[in-house]
C-alpha cells in the first residue's frame, strides 16, 4: 500500500456525517480523500480534496469513481456492490469487502448468517409475499422488516395483531419475534487485514420512540460485567467469522431474562460510537482508518463517562436550519458539539450530536438531559 505522504487516494462512498467525521480524522494521516454522493450539498462537500456528485447505486458511476482511487470505503451500505466486486478484481482495495456489504445489505441474509453460525438472534421467518404473512408460524406481536434499504427506523413495521396485516409491507421482508427487551446495547469492533481485532466497550442506547432511532447513548455501561463480556465476545466472533476489514457495529438486545440477541449489523462507523471521539483513547473513526490501512489498532479504553445526544430536527420545522441554545449548553463543562453541516432541517433529521464527558456518571447524564431540552434545531 502507498504511504501516508499524500499519495494515498482514499475514496468514500457517501458524503454524510459519517464521511465528514472520517475525513476529519483522515486529515491527520495526510491522506487524499475523494467523496461520491448524490447530494451536491452533502456534509462532506467542503472537507474532502475532491467531491463528485453521482448516484451510489449506479454501476458505472461507482466503478469510474473507484478506478481513480487506491482504496474505497463506505459510510452507507446502499451502494452498487457489483461495481465494488469488479474493482476488487482489478486491484482496488475495497474495505469493508464487497461480499460483506452484500451480506449486510439484505437483512434476510444477515439473519440466515446468524442462524448458520449460532449467533443468538430473535426467531425469524423470511417473507416473500403477503400470503406468507397469513401463514406465519411466529405469533403476534412481531416485527416486519424490509430485507433491503431500511435504516433509522424506516422499513420497520410492528404487527400487533391480525388487523395490522393490511398495512404490512408487500416487498420482500422478514418477520421476527417481538423481543421484550430490558436494554438496547451495542458493541463496535474493528479488524485489520492481519486479523488483529479490538472491541470498544459495550454501550447502552435509548431510542426515540416516535422516530425509532438512537437519541441517547451512555458509555461505559454499568450492566453486569458478564453481560458486557458476552456482548463483546459475540461482536468479536462475528467480525472474525466474516473476516471483515474495517469497523463492524453490532446492535443487540438484552432481554428481560438476561439473554443477548443480535439485532443488526453495520459495516462502518456507526451512531453508537460517536461518543468515542471524546470518550475513548481512540475514536471509532481513527480505528476504522487504522483497520483499513492495516495499521496496529488503537486503545479502545474509556477515558471517562461519556453520554452522546443526537441532535434531531424539531417536529413542525422544515427548511434552512437554525440552532437555538448553543450558547447555553456551552456554558456546561465537558460539553462537545458536533454539527454535521446539513443546510436543511426536517423533523427527526440527524443534524449533529453532542457528547458530554464527566467523571461523575450521574452528572454526565444530567447535563445530557439539559442538552436535550435546550438545544433545538428549527427553521
């Protein structure tokens, strides 16, 4: 691989906030970064060395973009995998590998992978047609998920009883048994090409019930050590089994009987790792770069208690973003603001995040609640 003296060209598929934060770290490695995104106003547009507007699902666009870089990585899974496979054959390094992106793009394949490899997950059934739903062997209530393109709560539908079947998805999907969970947890694990693997300490998540996306995250967890250890071991086992190069976020449920069940995977930096920028010795973004550059992985130890708050667009507002309350929250010690550079806001759109760091866990949580109440994105 080329050196870090400006001659390594890294391509990122996707120009959103994850790409933006990845670029902020890549600058420290003196890497030339090119970004492909369909939105000419994407958050990465002014940070990268070259920004190209184009569709991530178009074969020719992705292929031609990839031919001009030494290495490709992603910040979103919804990309043309056929183009990535061809680029790999022609010597372009693609991390995570195309076969892994293909697996994770399809939630049905993900679930089958869990079953075949004895990864604990909720009971599920693949659904090919509305008729399959009528013959389901999984009792109500259950969750229906589109096999492809669902994210941030989209493509997910709870079927509480037979009356909900009328509103069910008709596209290929899967259904899974409803999990009565105690806590939603996540582990981010990294693996480089030499097989070195390191996991970040497990985090606890709270979801916005209306938008069904993470809005509150606490690190490190205070759940029993055995739970944390098991969650980390599961994440490491998955990363080792698929031989990923890069980051893998593993979202899990801890049910009320104490079982850990894997929910979904993301082969990239993830919302559940944003607190690592201030809260850990190495951030998830630097760790991803270390992994794909096949460098020694960094120390994932927590430096302090870190609570991450997603900054979401307020309901009832749509248009050019206005941020209210920044001055107030910056008066609090240990508050770090990350705005994503999105020009337009809309309800529940991720506009940024705030991390609160404090040696006192309860104080960190208290400050984070204050941030939630005070910082508003309107138009």
